[in-house]
C-alpha cells in the first residue's frame, strides 16, 4: 500500500511535466482578416497538416497550433491575393514539430496549397484549386471549378472534384469519385480508381499499378487507359455508345459484351480486341503490357 501511495503522485507529477512542456511547445494560432470573395489564397507549409474549408464569409480565419520547430506564421491579406506561409529556420535540419492549421477561406477563392512533409485536406471550395504535397496525402471533398491535386509519396483522394481534373502520384494511389468530368490521372507505382456518373474524357496512365474505371455513361470524347505492369478493369453501362480498341502484350482480355479477343501472333502471347457498341460515339483504348484487361457491364 505504501508503494502505491508513492508511485501514483510521482506518475501524476511526470504527466503534468509532459503536458506542461507540450503546452509550451505548441503555440496556439487564431487570426482573422477580411478577404475578397474571389481572390487568390496561397498557403505553404513544410511539416504538419493543412486543412482548408470554404465558407460564405469574405474573411480568412486561421486557427491551430505552431510547433516548436516553427519560426513564425506569415499572414498577409490583400484585395486580390492573400498569403499564409509557415516559416522555419533556414539552417535547421530534421524538422518534426510543424504547424497544424485549419484555414477558412471565401468559398469562391482560387486556392493554392504547397506542402512538403504534411498532409492536405480541402473541402467546400468552389473556385480553382491546386493542392501539392511531397510526402503527404492529399484529400479533396466538394465541387469546384477546376482541380489539380498531386503527391509524390502519398495518396490522392477526390470526392466530387471538378468538371476538369488533373491528378497524380508517384508512389501512392489515386482515387476519384465524381459526377460528370474530364480527368487526367497518372501514377508510377500506385493504383488508379475512377468512378463517374458520366465520364466525358479520361487519360489514365500507370507504370506498376492497377487501373479500375467505372462509369454509368460516356461522353463523345476519348478514353485511354495505359499500364505497363498491371491489370485494367473497365466497367460501363450496357447501352453505352462506344468503339473499343484493346491490346495486351502478355495478358488476357475478358469482354462481357461478348466479342472475343484474338492473338496478335502465333509466336507471342499478345491479344487484341476491336468492337463497336451502339453508335460508337466515344472512343475507348485500353492497353496493358503485362496484365489482364477486363471489360464489364455495370
């Protein structure tokens, strides 16, 4: 009993010390400024996280914490452009304790976010949006005018998106769920998943990842999926108007519309398939060097 009476106060003292040190290290931020309803907002951070939320106020509100590695927060607003930049000491290495910020901006703003070792989340924005991170995930939710989202070693996830989107990742996957859109997406060693109500145009390229596309309808544009080492799954409505051209160098072709693929050569394993469904208004090209291609009906 005596041991417990000594240990518990000691643990509480250590806990209080740790929490006290944390409170000193993390500086709270709560800053506001008027901003144009359709101006440009530039946001930069190296370590931590950035969450951007659109709202119906002509005001920018920055809140969150600045870690002990942060030098200062630069916050400048103007009639047409506002800048929010987390600054770090130039000669400091091994940055670990950065900024965790939630930033509300006018929903019609043009928003550009650049991060290095930080993840990005953005939602409820209606203007043009550019999101870039080197080693962090990128997430967007809502419907904006145009969207560019990229990460080098993190995943990219889009829910809603824009009529025109450019998405990419080097060593992470890309997933997008949209209504009606034109999409350009690239990965190196990550999978691609595209789900659309109506896919107007698509350019999807991956070196070593699976490509999975589902669309109820296609527009009259061009749809292309190219993968070097991976499979392709392409699903569309049974009454789609499209012409299909499918090739594999080392893989099978499975077509639920009924037409059979043929071998390109009796000496090589490659196969090809060409057919037209409906009026053939859209053009679909599916190419896999080393992987299977499957065409499915939704």
